[in-house]
C-alpha cells in the first residue's frame, strides 16, 4: 500500500529534568507531592493533565456560581481560571471589598468542593476587555507610572496583593486547597490600558517596560506576591507581547494562547495547521495554554458567531504541535460586566457591549451549554484520561507537513515516545472549507517497526472533521491496541471506550489476543501481529476481563466519566448532564405549551440500582450500556404566564403579574429582532440589565435571572437601529449638534418562551 502521509516517530522519548524546578510545587496535608519537570506537572511522579476553563466570578451572579462551576466540570475541565479585578476589590484607595460578587475565597471553596483546581489571575493588570484592564481608575491621578518599576506603583500593588493574600490564605495546594497556579500581570507590553475610555478623551498609556526592565518588573511582582503571603506552588505569566524581555529565570510558568476568530480575516487561521507557533522555552519549562479561544468578544464592528470546530481544532492542533498536557480556554463560560455608580460602565472600549461579556463561549453568560461545549468535550476528556501517556511523547510533524493554512490537504501530526503514539488529524478550514478525504492512509515509523492505518477498512475524514487515533496503546489485561481508526475516550475497570469520528466503520488491531477469543463481533480478521476487528458502534469482548465499546460522536460529546456509586463510570445523555456525587442530574429547555419527551440516559457499567423521586427506575440494555428513562415533568408555567405590551415596534414591556417567583426562575426567552442592538431594562428603576449586538441569531436570555423585576414593574426591551452620526454646525458654524442617518429597521418580531425542566436520578 502506498502511504499518503508518513510520520517518522522513532527515537522520540522525552528526557525529563526536574533539578532546575525544585522550587515549584509543594506537599499537601495528605502527603501528595506536587512537582514539575521540564514538560509537565506531576503528583507523586504521575503526570498531572490540566484542562482549564475561564469563568470570571466577578462577571457572574454570585448565587449562580456553583452551577457555573459544575458546568465547567461537566465540560471536562479540571481547573477553573479567573481574573481578579483590582478595581472592583479596591474601588477607593485603601478601601477593600471582598463581599458578594468579589468573594474570591468563597469561589475558591466552590471549586474545591467539586474537585476542581482554581487558578486566580490576579493582575494587577488583566486586560479582559474590562475597564482599564482591571486597574483602579484612581491610579491615573496618582504621581506614578502604572505597570512599571516605579516604587510608588509597586507599593500600591503590594497593598492590593497583601489584602488579596489574606483572602486566599489556606486555599493553596500545601493547605489542602485548590490553588496550584497563580498568574501575575497579563500581556505586559502588549495590551493597552485604554485610559481614554475612562476619560472620554486623550489619556496616555504605559503598557509596561521592555528588555531588562521587563524581567525586573516580573521579579518584583513575584516578590510582592510572596511577601503578601500568596504562596502559589507555581506562578505563571503570559508569553506573548511585542518588545518584551525574558521571564525571570525558572520562576514562571510561561503560558500561551491562540484565537481562531478574534478578528475578521479572509484566510484560514494558522491554528488550522500544526506547528504554526513558536515556544521559546520548550524543553526547558513546561508549555501551557491559558487562552485558547473559546469564542470572541463581540463589538460593534465585528460580531462573530464562533463555530464549534473553531474551538475544537484550535485546541487540537496546539496539543499536536508541542509537548504539553495543559490546555486552557478563554472564555469557557460567558459573563456580564458589573455596573458601579462610582466608575460607570466597566467595558474597556466603547465599541464593546456595555454589559455583555458572553464571548460566544461554550457556556453563555446565562448558563446555556452551546454546541462548542459538546464539541470540545471529547478532546478535554482525552487529555484528562490519556494525559499520562501523552506526557511522555514528543510532537512530530509529518514528513511533508502542511504549512499554508489555505492548502487543501489533510493536516496531521504525531505525539510519540518511539514505542507508542497518537496521530492527530485535522481537516478544517475556518474560512475556506477543505475537501473531504475518502481514502486516507497513514504510516507511523516507531522504534519497533512501521504501523500502517488502516488495515482492513477505508479511513475517511469529512470536510471539517478531526480525530486523534491511537497507536500502541496499552489497554491492560495483556492487550495492546496496535492501531485503531476510533478516538479514545476513557479507560474503565473492564472496558476501553472509544468513539467513531466518522464517517464509515472503524477498526481495531489488537495484539495479545487471537480472533477466536473475540466475542460479540463476527468481523474479526487474523493478522501477522494480532487480530483486526471491524465495527460501527456497540461493543465486543477481547477476553474475560476486557471489552471495547464504540460510541457515536454524539454519545461521546454528551458523555462524562466520574466516580458514581463507588466505581468510575461513563454516563451519556442527549440532555444537559451534571454529575454530583452519586446523582445524575438532567436538564433541558422546553417550549411553553409543548409536552416534553422523557429524560433518557445511559451508563457503563450499570450501577446496582437507580432511583428517582423515591421510585426504583429499571434499566434496559442498549448495546453494552444500560439505559434509563423517566417521564419529564410538565412545565409549571403556561403560555399566558407573560404579559407583553407593545409600546412601539422597537419597544416591548414584559411582565408576569402574580406569577410564582420560583417558577419564573426557570423562564427563558428567544428574542427575535431586527436592528443594531437590543437592550433590556428594569422597568421599575430604568437600569440597564442586559444588552446584545445583533449577530444574526435570536438573543437567548434567562429571564428568570430578573424574576423580581418581571413579577413587578416588568422588563423593557428596546431595539436601536443601525445608524451613523455626523456632527453638524449651527448658523454660526459651531458644532453643537449631530445628524443621524438610519441604516436599518428597529423591530422586535417575536418572543419565544421556554422553561428549564430537570430530573435527578440517584445511583446505588
């Protein structure tokens, strides 16, 4: 067979060094030792995979923090990262507020309660499209230079760090807490402060020092943090920026980012190919990613709808490009800017939304799990489940790699240690679609010989498709997976779970077993080095202690792996799934006036018993999984729950007089409108409480968040047209007025209401 794509992965085992990073890490109260080598973190010598999702607690209602944290855990995140905005916690010099939405200690505790690490990114400067990047507005009037080694500036930073250190006391790894990494500063020398937004006119910026002063500044920030009691096992910094200097020697984890849809571009992003990024400290310090684009900030001039594969492929190509097991998404969960009467609007630039920081993220600013949430879940689980194997593997480009993002060829890369490998495939163009591949053949040269993929079937990759294929994967029970055209998802006690990245059948070539021992499949074909099994989906047994299960992509994207009733299990459901302890929680939105379908979920292996509302729920076989179903509760609200008063074509008043606030809490609306943007106001106070730049889709809002106003004076929706304004002169030539030219209609067309319903099951 002629192999179209060849990878030489011989002699690729990594050499690990720890001697230069002995000051990183710490020991927790249980005696678990956190350390780092030149490629990754370790706990007691075992690699620690990290999948971080950004959820900015100061931009999210405090009474909804817990469900937001659980959403990130459900997405496959192991870590929650969040900026801490200095200007919110020290609104006036020396006056600190860590209550309510600023309660970082409570937020860290919620992460810890649900088994997630917490990575605070504490500035002093953060960017984040936030007012002055998080710097206090009063700083501009002080006799100092911000983001510099000016002693007066550093004293104020030290005061802020000192108070923050009190809040974070006891939350670090060595205390038994969730904090392992603390980021200092952000995009030093790269991102502007934008003081002019605060003042409405020219105001000069200082973005940070360069060269040796850059290094000295980062050293000073770390010194201030340590003096303040911020006892981070590891400090991190962002690794991008023009004109920056070197990080202080071996004292910072340098992290990177990449956005496929940050700005309008006519060509495919460099993130659609492997190897399109430099990592100066590769092989000396671990490579981490803290800002893989989970979306893009909407602004007046650019209103993207980030495609699910933008997020997936951007992360997948980074994982295949460099030796890392540390991914981080920005944002993973959208938010809303707070409003302060003493500061005004908290957006960084006028062209951004005043309130919305939805970001088009996998989880919306109202908590909706969107398509990117599910599309990235399989990659996140791959990193957490197979990170220990991946950690020892070098990144290897194809013999003839794709370097031009516009070239219409399949992009591939390999991570390998010479004995085993994972093959990364990406066939995605975010601007120019790539052609489907109907007959892909791969060759991977390992220390023990060449492996070819596929053996017995046709390997096809759809336009926009991607996959990670295993080579030489140890499945336990004396069985090695020589190769497969299915993507690994999880290892359970007696099962290895994969999914079919499609289209077509998949094959597994196994060593350590012969065709006569394969059960549940009649397509087992003998090979010189084992046996090849061809299947679509379902399961087959390899021996008495190992089964292989193949899920569909949809089942895998909606699946989670967790300890449930005393054993690690895989659970999947077409509904939004949250696992807490031994409880399986399913939720979905249903349109008012419709009869909801039953809640259905499947699990492997099956628990001894399942109960819901005190009743036993009996399962039934669904291939190798056990399936459970329960009638869904009917919505408590009727179609007449909301009274709509059309004040004008562009202004509607929404009220729910006499409604039960608990029932209103689960009310959602899809607002269909034409115009430039839609704003939502509390009709009782006139306060702006939500906004949306029109981007071609209905604005989906959780009205239940504003149930107090909804049950009282109501909520007013107000749509504005697209318009341009030109200053006009009076008779004396003085520019005192402006003339607007309306360029679009401003009309609210329809309001489609839905409610969130749910059902809990308890496993025993």
